[in-house]
């Protein structure tokens, strides 16, 4: 990767003050995303702090999913998509010409809105990515890694006696935890979650939220959510997005979650988090 300097001056004062406690792990710098001639995201600059949870909130269509997918180069899989600006991971630009997107996606894992386990056994769902990275891993070590990933995602006790069962036969909440286990099995540094609880019931949602808090001890987590209560419960920092008149999404405010929800600077943020928006 090409090394670059992280321009903290581009980030607002409040989050910059927190860097002694939590250094910047990722940084979107003047990031814009285009789909053919349509500009979906406009000039976003925001950090994600190491081993902290950052929530991205805002009304539908404001570019939240586009932004989170830019953090591991998923957007470029869409025909006609292109990116301007930079996304910096540990001081290196993931969009540099010499960077392999496969390596980026190993370092920056993703969990999607709808649980999407492979039509394979629980064991093979976890083992699939590990084998891609290390096809010669001994079976005993692979077994250990599968168990570790299932334990890390709080699914081992429920799955240990049915590892040969299809992952698609699990409940919705269990399937989502299986997808989280599949993501952490390849040992990423950052975990992206795009509306991970929107298809789940309240009990399953609570388990995923508890899991996120636990995982944040070891991973930097960025979550897109429409649930304001969830953002307030789980996140350390919050990014507030809105749609411009030209329909491009933009970041209007970023800061510690408590500040965003109690003392936001932008009246649009206040209206949104209090339910008065629209």
C-alpha cells in the first residue's frame, strides 16, 4: 500500500481530542462516490477510531450504505461506480493503485442487512474464508479456528452439536451471528455492519448489540442503523448524514454519540434524533 499522512486537521475538533484514548483506525478523506453520472456521496471526511463503535445515521437515501461499502471497496463491484478522495487504513490509502481489494476485504470485514449464510454446513460457513487464505492449514488448526470464531460470535454453545447442519436452517438471529463468525474467522481489523439487526426480532437484536460491544474490545466497528435507540446504546461515535438538493449524501455532523444525541450542533441533527425530521 502507499503510505499517506492522516490529516487530522480535516476532522472536527471534538473527535480529534479523543485520539490519545483511541487513535484513528480508518479515515474517509474528501470521499465522493459516483454511479455513472450520479453522485451518490459528496466530499465526506470522517474518522473511525480504533476499537470503538461508530454509528452512521440519517434518513433513507442519504448515502449511508454507499459510505460504509466504500470502506472496503465493495462499491467498485457495481458497474459504473467510481470513487474520488481517499480511504485511509492505518495510514495507507486502500484505493491506491497497488492495493489488492481482496486483501482490503480481508482486513475490513462486512456483515450485511439480511443474514446471508452460504448453503453449507455451519462448519463450512466458517471454514470457507479461512481455507481461501490458508488452503494448507491442518485440519486440527482449522477445527480450532472454527470453534474460536463461533465462540467469538456467541454461537458456540448453540451450534457445537450441529456443526454439520446447514447454516440456512438456523434462526434469523443465529444466522446473523454465523455471518459475524464467518467475518471474524479471517481475523479482520475492522468490521462493517450494514443494518445488521433490521430483519431481527428484539431478543435477537439485543444479542447482536451485546455481541457488538464485546467485539469492540478487539475490532473497530462501523455500523449503519436507522434505529436511534440502537445507535445511542451501542456506539461511541456517531456520524449524521443528510441528502443535498442534488441528491448526493453528505456528512453534516460527527462527534461523540452522547454529544450528537444531547447537544448536536446542527438543527437538522436535533430534528432527526428527536423524531421531528420530515
